[in-house]
C-alpha cells in the first residue's frame, strides 16, 4: 500500500494575494486585452451612473408640469443609447475575459501536467492517483469558473462602486454620506459572515479531492469490488464521504445565502432612509426630486456592487484554494534529479556493476543491504526470493527511479547518478507483471516505445513476440482500437503486445518483472519464445516467481531481506542445496502433488 502523507500547505488557506499574483502571471501575455476589459468595465459603470442621472433629470422635467416634450424625448434617446452601450460593453468584456481565462488555464494545465511528469516515483507513492486527478481537473475547473465569470462580476462590481461613489459625491455630498452610513453597515455585517465561513471552503476542496480519489480507485478496481462482493460497502463509504462533502458545502455556501438576505434588508433600509430624509430635503428646497430619484438608482448600483463582491466570496475563495493546491504540486521538487550539466548517457553495451549498494524508501528503514554483483554485456541475470525481499527495488534503483543511500551503480563505467536520467532509461526496456496498454490502436501502442518505428518494424516485432497471428484475428488487425487499456484482449495477449513493444524499442538492456506470472502454461510457452528473442544480445534482468523462467540465466541472485544470500547458475545453486534449492523443490513438489492428487 502506498504511504500517503499530508503535503505541505493542504491544511490551511493559501495566502490570497501571492496566489492571485502568481496566477495573474499566466494572464500577463494578454495585457492589451486585459486593459480593454478594464476600460469596458469603466464604461459600463460610468454609463450606469449616467443612466441614474438621466432618470433623475427626466423626473425633474415631468414634475415641472406642462411644457415642451422635446427634452424628454432626448433623455429617452440617451437612456436607450446608454442601455445599449452597457449591454455591448458587458458582452465584449465577457468575451475577452473568457478568451484570456481559457488561455491562462491552458498554460496552467500544461505546466501542471508537464511538472507531474518530471516527478520521481516517490511523489506518486505518497499521493493517490485520484487526488492528483482532482488537482488536474477539479481544482483547475474552479479556477476557470471564477476567472471566466466571477472575476468579471467582481471586477465590474469594484469599478461600479468606485465610479458611482465619485458621481454621487459630485452630485450631493450630503446624500452620499447618508447613503454610505447604511452601506458601510452592510459591508461590515457581510464581511463578518463571509470571514467566518472561510475555513469551510478550504475543507470543502480537500474533502472533494478525497472523494474524487476514492471514486477513481473504486472504479479502477471495479472487478475486485464485484468479486469480493463489496459493492454495498463501497457504496456506503462513498455515500458517507459524499455526505461530508454535502454538509461542508452547505456550511460553505451559507455565507452567500445569508449575504443575499442581509443585502435585501439593507437595500430596503437605504431606500426608506433616502425617501424619508431625502424627501424632507426636497420638501424644504434643499434638493430636487430628480436628485433623490437619481440617488435611489445610485444606491441600488452601490449595494448591488457590494452584494456581488460578497456573494462571489465563495467563488473567490474556491479559486484561491484550487490555485494554491495546483501551485503546491508545481512547487514540489523531484527527489531524483539530474546534476547540473549532467551529460547524456552514451550508447551502452550493458556492463552493470552494483558496488556495496544500500537503499531505503524511508530514511531509517533500510530495504537493501550491501548488494554487489557484476553483469557482463549480454548476460542474463535472474532475481528470485520471497515477496518483499527487494527484487523489484534492485530494478528501481538500476533505472534510477530512486537514488541509493550508499555505494554505487555503474553502467559501462558511468555512475547512473552522473548522467541524464532519460538518456539512461531510453536504453532499458521493461516488461512488467501487469501489462499496460493505452486506449489507442494496436499499432500506436507498439510505436509508443519508439515513435520513429515503421509499421514494418512493428509487425516484425509482433512476429518475434508471437503476437502477429492473434493481431490479424482482431476486427481491424493492427488498426484495432484497444478498449480501456486492452480489456478486449486476454491477459496473455496484452503481455505479448508489451513484449512486442519492448522489441520495437530496440533497447540495450532488458528488465522482465515476473512477465509470465499471470498467464497459463500454454501462453507462457509462447511468451517465453518471444522473451528469448527479446533477450538476444542484451543484458537482461529477470525477476522470477516461477523459477523455471530463469533456469537459463547466466547467474541467479537469491535475495532475502534485502541482501543477496546466494548466487550462481541454476545447476550450481541446486548442487549447493541451500535457499534456492528449497525454493525450487517447493515449487516442483507442488506440481507433483497437483498431478498425483496428494
């Protein structure tokens, strides 16, 4: 089971200003478009204020009694024109901001995925796949929702508050002060409500990530869930996690609902206050009725602006938390990295030397103890031993998925830590116990190992792997699309394709990790023929559960509790009658018992 550990920065709200500034860098290449959006927001807010002023002017004309209607028609014309320009500026700013946000999110996703691909295996050991998927999909989605929609509403609200406040003060300072007494009370109450709900949004994002992680694991392991009759248990657990998300979501969204109700109450209070006190001012000749009507319009704009900001608080906080979680992954450093100016690994012959190698996945818990051996070019080395002995770990450090604690690993005289990782791994092909194929055509899967390979090279590799005949029996031959990683093929057929893919790679070295442990004897024979073709002239390391698969090895390393306890050819180890002999005979006796029914 993977050692899942809490990552830094996941238990608290990330700092808002630095997070927003960092994301804004992704929008930097679109400064001109952003400037246009800001101008359009200003036009929108200014025309809203002018709209209220025109309504006040129209009210003064009407209240003056009989007179020429020409000025009223002009005001109506300007009202319609202002409304049309407000609509146009709103549509254009939304379109521009959508374009900017999509480009920014595209670059953020690319940076995130490319960075994840640079991480060492320990990074994936510590994080469930579903949790990483949540970073790539859910967290970027909440950022997108705010940037493409919420940011426009929030920015427009801020611009409206600023411009409306200036216009209000220019028209009537006294009525402005009167309006702001109530408005500031609304701001204070709304801020207290939203401030108290902040931690709930952080927890909501984390629990949503946990839910996505469980769902991904549950769906991926559907066969096991069904086979073990755990559907009800899985459903109960999913239901419990969903209920937690729903409960936290209710608390998190509570602020937005309360803020709306508070805003409605304060809007009523402002209007009533203006009508009473403003009405007294009008009756005493201290203000015109049109000015009062205009201020009622101003107050609506002002209150709507503040209400929008506080209603968007949930969306803003979600976006900040999502961005923080994405940046947390981007900020992770690979544990295994190339040294500065590390050279490329030259073409290797396959001379491998382990010299007193120690290794631990977790500091203080040593897995490998003082391992030394020498594999000459073209030799086949078998690795066997009990489960958890360290066989796969030896392969993981040879390919430098992890760095060793002490000792050295040299390939053709080069310490694997001194060269570029990718240039080493490209010369090593691996065939694993669980074959992994992509949802693509068979031909595309074969070329995955080497994109420059021709169709003829892939077909030849399939023949060597004994896969050509069953491929031709597929509906579209080599153009048959594999479903869900090859579920439309048998286990043995999938393994044959991975062997063919390794042949296409044309590697210098080969690693076989119990490549035939999950297939029947007849299929194993076919696969072994393909593997023998693959091993020709290559330094090969074979991790074996079935000892019959490594009898031909030049040397067999017997590993127990992280140490090499025996080594030699099959015949030498059998004559020694030690650990390997007992292991081999236990398998042999098992076969005899199965035959005679003992």
